């Protein structure tokens, strides 16, 4: 699921410098339109490990307020629909529900 730079930094708890380093090493890929995702091999490995749910919790913490703030803008909501749904699923799975 491609994320904006701001969302990727928030979910991964990284700085802009670290973000740039991850791109330089090919761990993050630019998917175009200012969107980024983990390299497929890295994403597959992380999915298999599922040791720590912290990033999933940060996903919910970032996207649920984002969705609430942008609920009136259909283009934003449509563009982030898969991320918002993943955030809601994460919030439910990690007992962050109901979200304020």
C-alpha cells in the first residue's frame, strides 16, 4: 500500500534523513505521485515476521485522525481508502477501537 512521505515517516517513526536513506538503499520504492512503499521482498519478510505491532498501531494513529479531518474531501478519501481501511483494521486488531 503506497503511502505519502508524511504518512511513511509517521508510520515508520523515521526522520526525513532516514527516509532518504531507505530510498537510496532501495528498501523504499517511489511508486510515483509522491507515494512510496516498501520493496516487495522487505514487505513480504516483515509480514512473515510480525514480531512487533508498533508500526501497525502507528498506521492507525496516523490515518484515523487523517480520515476524520478529511472526511469532507472525496478525492482525498478515495486516494487513501486502502490505507484508511488498513488503519481501521489495525485499530480493531490491536484494541485501539473505538478511536477518538
